C-alpha cells in the first residue's frame, strides 16, 4: 500500500476507534444533547444516587464552602478525596451553570484527555510508527464473561468485574485519577530511559502526579504507588548483571507472600510498608543501581509525598490512631466480601495478561532498541494490578480489592498496545508475529462484553424537570441556610445539588454528619411516616422541615401540630406535565429550638 494511502487508512482507523470509544462512554448524553436536551439538568442513568452524592461535594464549593465536610448537611469533617469535585464546583460557579453541567462537560474533557494519554504512550514508546492507531483499544477491551453468560457484569459477593469503560462511564473522580496515574507511569518510563538531572526532573513530575492522585481517588493512588515501586524493582532486576541479586529479589518476593499468608488481618499500610522494605533491600544491595537510580527514586518519592499532603497526613493520622471515620469505613469494608477468585481474575481477563506477557517478551528480546523504561513499568503495572487484586485473598484488609483489577487492566492495556503494534507491524520474527496475532484475537474476543454494556446504557439518562429545578432553587433561597429534615417523598441528591439547601442526609461511603446515629434514627422515623423527637432533631442541628402538599409521608396534621404554619411555600409550575396532581406546593417549616413552641419559633 502506498505510504499516503497507509497514512489515510491509519487515520481513518484511529478516528473510527476513537468515535466508538467516545460513543460507549458518552453516547446517551451526546444523543440527548444533539436532540436539544439539557446537559445542565440531565446525567447518565448509572448509579445515580452515588453520582449525586459526590456532586454534592461540588455544590459545597459552588456555594463557597470547603469540600472537606459531609456534603449533604455541610457539617462534620471529611477525609474523602475531594479535589476533583472542587474543580467541578469552581467550574459551575465560574460559568454560572450547575454542578451537573460541570459534571458532564468536564467529564467529557477528561475522557478526551484519557484518549490523548493513550496516544502519548504510543508516540513515546513506539516513536516513528503508527502505534497510535491502537490508542482507543483500552476503552473497548471487556472481559470474556459474555461468552458464557451473555452478560457484561460478573459479580461474586460484593465484588464486581466489568469492562473498564464501565468504571469510567460515570464521570466522577476515577477518570481524572486514572489519567494522572497513567501520565505518572509514562513519565516514570521516560525517566528510566535517561540519567542525571533530566531523569530526576521527569521522576519528580511523575511523583507529583502520582502523589496528587490521592487527592482525587485513594484506590488509584495506591495502585500507582505500588506499580511504581514494583517497576523500580523490575528495573533493578533487568539492569543488574548479578544472578545472585535476582535470586535475592525472588526470595524476598516469596517471603512477602509468606508473611501475608501467616499474618492475616493486617491492614493496607502494614502490607505497603513490608513491600517498600523488600524493595529497598533489593535496590540498595546493588551499588550500580544506587548510583544510576538513587537520585531518580529520591526525586519521585519526595515529590509524591509533598503532592499527597495534606490529605495523606490526615489519613495516616486516622489509620494509626484507630479513630475517625476513615478507620471506621476501613473496618466496615474489611467485613465485606470484596474478593474475586483467582480463576475470575486470570480467566476473565486472560487476554490482558497474555497481551502484557507477549509484549514484555518482545521488549526483552528487543531491549537494545526498545525504550529502556517501558518494560519495567509494564511489568510493575501488571504485577501491581494482580498483587492488589488478590491482596484480600492474602489476608490484607481495608480496601475494595476488586476495583484495582478494572483500573489496572485499563492502564496495563494502555501501556502494552503500542508493543502489540510493533509485534504485528514491525517484527520480522515469525513467532513474535504469531503471538501478536493471538493477542489481538483474544482482545477482540472481549469486545462483546463492552458492546453488551453499551447496549444496556443506550439512551438511558435521567433528568430533573426544569420546573422542579426552579422550585428547588427557590427552596434553597428561602431556606435561609437552615438544616432541613426532608419528608420521605424527596430524593435528597437532586434537591441538594440543584437547590444548595442543606439537608439532613448522608452517604456512608463519603463522610458522616456531626451526629450520625441521630441522623440514621431520624431517617428511619421519616421512612416510617413519623416525626423524630425534638431531642433527636436538636442533636442533629435541624432547624427546618421540608415537605409538599401531595406528600404521602408524615401526616399533615402532625406536621402542623409540631411546627405550626409553613414559613415559605413554593408552588410547582406546570406540575401536570410531570404527571403530578395540580396545585402541588413545597412547604418549609421552622423547627423550634428544644423546649420552645412553634409560635415562639417565628
């Protein structure tokens, strides 16, 4: 094929693959917006309560508050990684739109940036080739589960395994965190290809991105730190000429597994410390490696530590003290069944592991021409993914281990597919070309799971009607900063995000309110159609109650007896268009201080 035609075909293939990837990620919203639908009031219908819960953090920032508090009630203290949601809140405030608008628009930009990251990996690791054609592949790789079930979602207990695109589908902090992790590992690979000050500068930049990822998503930060550590071990083993040191490294790795097996029930921090000690012992035992990589490693570690502050210090304090919400959450996760079986991990994602192994073999055989940092980073990333995914089976507690498999497999494919291009298009070795063809065929075999996922999401969005959003905004204005207990006919997420009103609710996966027990009790009472006692409301700091005239929750006569007449009434415009009875009115009541009557509450 003439060179010009080959270029046109490559560009066409890249555009088609990119369009497919973006359609899987954003098809429902793009179709909705293309038909004149709102991106300010609508979002993908995928784990919607969780989406609104984290968007509530952005609403805090939009209203000029700190993101590090419980986002519904704006009380208490939070250690939830919230910097991405700070960006969403600032974007909503700067553009005078909504957090939902920022959620969609910034989320689309992140998806495009992830695609650009895959292109950067290809151009840096396989320069002068058209390996960038395969940049969309990581977004399209699924699992082999579809072949036995016709489904895209595999679950075991509370653990799930699905196409990587499903974790990137909801445009929360996972996407930008994976973006930072992938960029950090790319910079590390470039640093390992150089020496001296340039390597130290690249490593410091990698450390900044790796450490800063903690501010966005804790699991991704653990993955990138572990992958970096294992990549440095792989680099030491690949560059040393001593068989003895390689044997020591193998023995230390085996010892780490043995320690894990005989000391079950220890936390993440303990295991990471053991891993780092083993890595330091291997690396520091080689004086040549110390001279070549000492400055690079120190630059990465120093930058990562600084970039992770101050959140890492707060997390460490709660972890070591055994107190605080982070510690309680880790304890609750420890009791959950979040482990995948080895058969599921290796079998359902076999194409990913075979791809990584085939590319690693090719890079080892081509180590005179391949970028020096590529192989150790690929080996460290794949090993970290497997190690962290199986950590629960080795007795480590405190994280949802199945999540590492999705993030890690996406990044592993991103790092490996440029090598697949080299195997198929550039290698003259028949065995290498066969291995590449087999890897490509197996990756293609995972595509039906991704298609099944995309088909399930086709056209599925959820919207807050404009007239309801208008009423919610008025509720926020008239609430006067009160902390309101909601009647049971309200969805707390849309109300909080679109109104800015503080509501007595919380998501246990993010942060607790000031009095969690009282909030849980009050919610149970409301669900049962009863008003909580005055003491409970006082403990919560509640000074408002929100209902509407058509709510089949707490009887209206009980509301009137406790709280008197409403202090604000907000009619719902054109409620009939929503299938609601005409004349629906939202009502805000003042909750009197403990011991006072409604008449005195004013």
